[in-house]
C-alpha cells in the first residue's frame, strides 16, 4: 500500500499541494483527475521521490520512503512529453530497465517483444527512437514502463499524443496489464470521460487539494461538493443560483417545483448543478424548467455541438448531439428536467443528486 499523510508542497509563497491524504492499494487503478495546474504532476513527483514535500509523510507498506533515493525505489513514470534514450534503438530503450536489474537475455527478449507487440512497435524494434514519430516514441516509453515490473507506476497524461484509435485501445488494455503485475497504478488526466473509461478509483484535484476520492463511478454520480462536480464534467457543470421558497425553487427567470423527494429541505439559497448534456433544446414531459437566453457562441465538434448562452449573470453550456446551426445573438429556449438537478447548499456541499442512472 502507498499512503500519503497530510502531504503538502510549497514553493516560496505558492502552495502546489495542500494537505493531501490518500491510501492506494496494491493492484489498484487510481486516477488523478483535474484541470491543468490543479496539482496532478506535482503530486506524482512527490510520490516518485523527484521532489520532497514541505510537510507530511509518504509510506510504502507502512514504511517511510522520504529518505529513500529515487534510484532505489521500484517506480516507473511516463510523462505526456515522452522521455527515451536518444542513442538507443527501440529494443534497447524497452530493455534498459531489465538490463539494469540484471535480468537474463532470454527473459528480456521475450518481455521486450511482448510489450512491443502490445504497443504496435514490432516493426520498429531495430530503429533509433529519433527516427520515430511522436506517438511511436510515447509508445516506446510506455513499453519500457510496462516491462520494468515496478511496484508503483505513474502515468502523467501518457496517451495525449497518440492517435484516437490507439488511445482507445490502450485505455482498455493498460489497466488490465498493470493490475496483473500487482502494481499500484496511478493515471493523471484532465478528461472526465477518460476517468470513466478507466474506472478504478478517482481522486479529483483542485488547486493542490484532493476534493474527493472513491470509486470512479461513485464520485461521478455523487460528487460531495460543487468543486468536485465541476471537475468531473466536461464542459464544467452548469450552475444556476436559486432560492428555495416553500415547494418552489425561484431563480432570475421564474420558478420550478422543488423535487418531490426533498420536502424537508430548508428554505434559503442554493446552487443547482446541471451537466451540459442534460440541457435540452426541445421540450418533453420531463423538462418542466424553461430558460430563454441569447447565444454567445457555438462550437461544432464532430457529431456534437456546444452552444453557449448568456443572460446577465447566467451563463450556460448546452451539449447536444448532431450539428446545430444557431447564430450569435439568437434567443433560444433551453429545457431542463428537475430530476437531473444536483443541489448544493450555501457552502457548496451536495445535498441531493439525481438517481443513479440519470446522470
């Protein structure tokens, strides 16, 4: 087990990691999910021993590793920006950690070829890494991590530079492969969808703090606070300030019935969170809340369209399937099903979430 206890890292007056405590089991897949500069890489560098914490403790199997040199830790780390030995062939790059460990030549050859086959590198084994594409070099770095047999594997957005098809294949294969080794597998990403595809357990990060840690699907379905909900939504979850008055939620454009399962919710200010794909452009029996606002911009991404609307302090993003042509300034209706509401109190703590399967 890898345990982080009240881990903090400061650089001058800047706090990079703030009082993080986690327990990561052997053979587990753990995702660090957060935006750029949320602290993912800083936390991984502390785990790897590349940086020292300002305060706190790091333990492996109950023993502190803070004084253990990096070269004596059984760790593999792969960055988004690949790192290989430029003078070596692909074969020798993959084989290098096993040669250092004194593994026999026959075993090295078997493991190198197995890893190369998985990473689609077999035709390039004799080629120098400087003669590879960026994606091929990244796969070489991943293959080297795979054969090392490390007890802690740290992958910092490792698939970002790969083509779509290979990225999807490896998202499925990597967790299974590393789990079979019994390693603690830690994968950093900015993409909520990637965290859901990988599964395992997810820690959401914001400004150096872990806002929640648990089974990935549970964190997605029941974010404990608004910051976690925003982190685990792409685009970020829409937030609509409302006042509860009796059986109604009242907001700037009208009111809507409070969900029936919340009769005891005290009156007062709340924030309603709605994921972008739950904002509809057409009405149904369920979409009892209607908002009208002008379009501020649109983004067409393949088979999806992101429509941004803005009305005073109210700013929303609609994610809808298909290509939709709307012009900036068009006044459009948006419909919402209150059953899809995430409800947060004045302290941004979750008080109600949609039923599982509705989010």
